[in-house]
């Protein structure tokens, strides 16, 4: 059955609530149900007798003392809030908390602009407001500080950006942005420079037409070419406006690719097609094709009226061969295809030559690229001698053109497979032949010929400007 809850009225001063309820049963409502009225009455009387005994009073006094001691000890407990959430107030432990730990705790968390740490009361014989100030002006801290000399009278306080504690009526939220940083010191003056000669780079060039042989993939381009706009500038002697340069690639013989989607540029580090730092032409296996590479005035099909002021280098990367000698990559270049008016020879070099030119310490790198002269011609045939894998392809020309001593293992392996073709001053175009041997089944595979360019211009420091004349 059960009982309805008892209602105890407030006791008057000098009386016990239990005694008052016992002597005046009209204020204590115990309404029994069923046939258990007698048992409840006797049980209530026994409880009263026990509580009224001397031993019970002594025990109650001891319990009360333990409760007070527990409260006092609890006041030395430190509680911190989770950064970014409301905190829990507590009392700082004088043996665990110091200024440095306070500052570290305040700055910790995933949201350092709103790391909320709450301390209450005394901290290592110092008021919490001192810790607020010592924590520094760059922290967002919420804390209690004591009022006067009574550590039991606490008032909420928020740390101001200037490091002081400002009394507030309630908690304050951390600012949405950190306090403004002091202005950065002025940068040292830069030394003025000028550029002279030809500068080329595929990194900054824009692929505006990708329709080699009219085969796409850029169907919106009417011309049958690959155009790299703004591939470079010829700064001439540095005193005249530079000539902006585009590179145009066209095929001179029948072009048969395996996958035209690979044409134009390599993929970038996120594998986004045609957003990489190298130029690229795809060729089907068991095919050969002649290509014209022409450096033209930006937006036209015309080479500059005057020869370039300096020479330039054209680099071929990842020259390799497939399994069992299949899919052998070869490149053929002829001096006669550069132009009779150009003075000087074409220079073909590898990483081994770079080692000698840069005085790299031994052991340096040996190349896997074979260069052979074709008898009774002005041509050279470049062939791969080592099998390649997709995992050893470079993505940035800077990886392979740095000093060998600075390369990591991956870069050293990739550098063994590059060819540097240096053209003399005045060369504005050249013809190159790409050739790929047969796969296991002819016409079922292909390879990408990857390239980059580097102008041989120079950047010259011209010294600081002369100081202004004094007016004093």
C-alpha cells in the first residue's frame, strides 16, 4: 500500500523540528493506508527514542565535524573547465598551481582564443587576480578573485586584454578575436634588381589550347596545336620593355596518340589533370612523330623579329623503357632543324655533366640516358636504358635541377633519367622527333614525353638608390 509523504513545518527558534512535530501531531501528517497503522506508529516512536539518546547526539556532533572538515579540504581542490566550454568553479591547490601552470592551462585547448579556466580563492598564498595578471595580456581567461582580505567573499572577474582584472556582475565571454598584435617591424629595404635575357617556365604558363593534331581533348580550340601562353619573357638588355612569349607545339608528321587526355601538362600533386608543372605529349606505342616547338610573340603565331637575347635549355624527364625492352622511349634532335641563322651548336647533357659542372662530391650520379650521334648527320639519338615505374616520376623540375648533394633518394633516382638540351642564343624554334617501340601487342599502349624549359637570363642587383640630399 504505502504512505503519503510527511510534511514538516518550519520550527520556531529554540525548538527542534522533530520535537515540534512529535508534540503536535496536527503538524505532522502521516496518513497510513490499510491495516498497518499500528506498526508505523511504533516504528516512529522507536526512531524518536534513538535520536534523543546521548550517544546519538555525540555521533551527530562527530558527523557534523567531519562534514565541516570535508568542506575545508574541498576548498583546496582545483577544477578547470574544458577549453571552449563553461567552467566549474573550485579552489586552487597551493601545491599544484603556479603562475606558469596557470598560463599554460589558460592557453591550452583546440580553441586558444577562448580557453576558459576558472580558479577560485587563494592560490599559493597569492590572490587569483595576481595570477590573472601574470598569465599575460594575450590570454582569454575567466576567473574568480577575492574581495578584500576575506577569501570566502569572492567576486567574478574577467581578464581584460591589457592584463588587468575588471570586476563584472557575471561571467564574461571570451572575445571572438584576439587582441590586436603590435605592428610588425618594418621589413629591411630590398636591393633593387633588373632582369636581362630570356626567362622561361612551364610552372606559370597557361594551357589555352590543347588540340594537338586536331585530336583534342580541347574541342573548343580551332587550331591544331598546344599553346602555352605566357611561358616566358625576353628582357633583352634590361632597359627596354620585355617581350612576352608563348610556346606553340604542332605535329609535322602523322600524329597517333594513345590518350590525348594526357596532352598539355602533367597532373598536379592532387592528381588533377593538366594542372602540373611539366609539359607533356602522349604517343602510342610503335609510333614515331616529328613535332615543331616554336617560341612566338604572345597572342600571335610569329616568332620575335629579333633573335632572343640569350639561349635557353629544354629538359626532358622520365626517359625510360618498359619490361623486356618494350616501350622504349627515344628522342631525336638535329642541329639543322634549329635554323641556319642561329650561331652555335646544340648541347646535350645529363646529370653526370651537371655533377662535374657543379663540382659535386663523389660518388655523384650516373645517368641512364644514352646519347649517340647519327653518322653523316647533324642529329643525335637519345635512348632510355633503364626500366621505369610510375612511382619514380618527378613532378617539379626544381627537384632535379638542384645540386645533387641536396637531393633525396627519390630525386636522385629521377635525376638519372633526364636530358638537358641547351639551344644557342637566337634559337626561336626547333624540331624534335619522339619515338616509342612496340608493346606486347602493337597499338595497345603508350607513353608520355615530359618536358620543361629554363631561360638563361640573369637577375642583377643594381645596388641601393643614392641617398636623398640633406636639406639642413
